[in-house]
């Protein structure tokens, strides 16, 4: 899920009939192409999980890291990435992230150890956290306001919405040959984008005549020394102090999330009394508390705590975390059931998931009109109700499930839920924030979405492992053991619905 772009409002609109130059078309190809790859990385590992686990000899609690590692890298370092972009510049960070993404893809494809594969997924998540929001910012400054920018944003949004579907299909097809191709194929594509980006991505001096980007506020320049920078002997401005990047806060937050996920997935193997599970959970709590303390003590925190005063932001972040987390948790369970228990091929499994993923691609360009017509709170409530109904339906479906009467209706309901609430959640998240706080609020929202995905998948993997029957049990017993995990998915979806209903109540009683 991506946030809505924050568009500057004080630049003169370009004529509607203005045509793009080849350079502008090329820039959009680079940005939209990379957005497609960032988005497909969310789904690309899903249907490959059984093949990876068999090849590397790893249990579900280990293989879940291919999903949660990317989510933790994305969400855990999103706020730090925004600070790095503000201090180092968009062009430099964007190009470096492309190279890092390509390198991590190749290393992950060659990994023989699950820990190395997990590390590459975290790195790729961080790279995506750098490029996804930066691409929006580049569009907002490189394309003139009005029809031209709106057209560019439509293309960018369409590619982002289509990434999840593309990831399922590509992964399902490539895993039939080797799961390693699933992780390797982004590398050459990203390197091509890097070569094009060297020529096409504008530097600071090429944006808006060399001035600051439209809509830039003091908050966007956090960490820069006040006043004109003093030059050094080489005639270059000094680098900002290291403490302004927020390294300590970022490290505490990332380490806390990693410890939390590992602690959750260690419980089935070690129990609650073992330091390898409970100890990690306690460490996670301490690290996250340290993060909050560091942020509150910092003159330039990564988190704008003012955004948390908005009830609309809190409801949107929690609702989106539940929607995204329950969906990925569902796909994790179904991948295990359909491939490991029912013997489906990766491509057939990917095709089974398309009814949930494809509708968003078809409706992405009309989502803004839908929100304007019906209002965000109503759409969010309906978008939470439909997936929850689908999860309950799947819980009542006997094993082996008939696709047409069991899995397909659930997929359709989940897909309809995303169509209704995806854009509404994005727009509501920052709707009550001052313009100067919306960029920071969008980063906080995206962090919540990714953290929700990581925690939901980790909990699902732990329940699948902890409820597994002994070796030699028949497939029906293994399928029944999936019920606690599906119940958790439904519970997460139910929490999202309750959160959405509070938004309807607030709408009747007054502004959030």
C-alpha cells in the first residue's frame, strides 16, 4: 500500500494540452517501473515459500522471514529513510537504493542459508522504503502541477497497484523452474532502471530552477545547520552531524521489531519459559521503549508525535494494518494448505489468489472519484466488513475446500474490500493534519501498514507450527491444525472492522 501524494499548491498549473518531452517520459518509466518492482516484492515470495522451505530445510517459522523481513525493513526504516533523503538528496539516495536492491536480489537468489536470505529481504525492504515515497516526491517537483502531474501520478499509481498481482503471477511461474529465479529476476530490471536514472533523475539544481521543492517546510529540512552552510577546503558544504540522521532511534526501532518477530515465532519451539522466546519478547519491549525515549528526548525526532493526536490518523493506521496484515496472513495459510497439503503447483496457487489481487488494479484510477462520492468513513467500514465476512466463510469451509464455493468467495470478498477501502484509508490518514505535517504523517501511516503485516504473518506462522499434528497424521488433521491460524486472521480482520465502525460514529458526532 502506498500513500497519497502530497501535491504543492502554489505553482502555476501547466496548460492541459502541454506534451511531455522524451526525457519526462523516460523519467516516468524509471519511477513507475521501480514502483512496480517495489510493489511486487510484497507478493513475490508468497507462493515460493514451500519450495524455499523444502530446498533449505527450514520450518514455517523460519520461512516466514521472507515475508516479514521485507515488511520489517520497509516499515522499520521508513522514517529513517525519509530523514536520509532530506539530508542527502533525492537523486543520490534513489540511485543508491536501486543498486542496493539489485545486489540484495542477487545475493538472495544465491543464498544457501535462511539467515542470509532473511538479511537480503530486510535490505530490499529498506531500499523500497527509500524509493517508493521518493518517487512520489520527484513526480511532485518534476511534472508541472495540473493535468500533467495528475497523469503521471495515475501511471505511477496504476503500476503500484498492479505490482502485487504481477508478483503472484511471476512467482508462480518462475517457482515452477526454481524459486531462486523468483528472487533473481528483479536484479537486471533494476540495473536497467539505474542506468536510465543516471541520466533522467533530476538533481537538486534541476528541480524548480534550483530552489527548494514546492511545499518544502522547515520540517523537511530537519537536521540541516541553520543559516548558510560554511564551505570546506574543497568548496563543498559540510555534511550534517551524524546525530541528525537519528541512527540511534532507527537502530532501536528496527532491532525491536526484529526481536519481536523472532520472539513470536520462537514460542512454538521453545515455550514461554525459555529466554529464546520470552527473553526476546522482553528485549523487544525494552528496545521499543528505548526508541520512544530517544524520540521524545531528541530535538529532531524521526516521528512527529503531533500526528498521533489525530484520531483519523490512528484509525486509518490501525485499520490499514489490520487489512494488510489479515490479507497476507490469509495468503500465508492458504499457500501452506494448497501446496503442502493439497499438492497444488505454485502457478495454480497464484492463479487462485488473483480474484483478491486483480480488482484493485482495475479500479485504481477511479478510486479518488469513489472516495469523493461516498466518503472515506463509509468506504473503510464496508471495506473492512467484506474481508471479515470472507474469513468467517473460509472458517466454515470443510476440508478439502472446493475452490468455487470456499476459497473463491473469500478471495472475491477480500478483493472488494481493498477496492473500497485502499484509497479511502490513504486519504483519511492525513486528512486532519496540517499541510506541513502530512509528509511525516504519511510515513507514520506506511510504517503501521508494514508492521501490521509483519506481526500478523509471524503470529500465523507460530500458530501453524504450534498446532501441527505429529508426523504421519492424515491431511485432514493437518488441515484442521490450520484453524487457529485462520481464526487469528479473522480476529485481525474483526479488529479492523471495529476500528472502522468507530470512524462512522465519529463522523456522526463531529469531526475526528
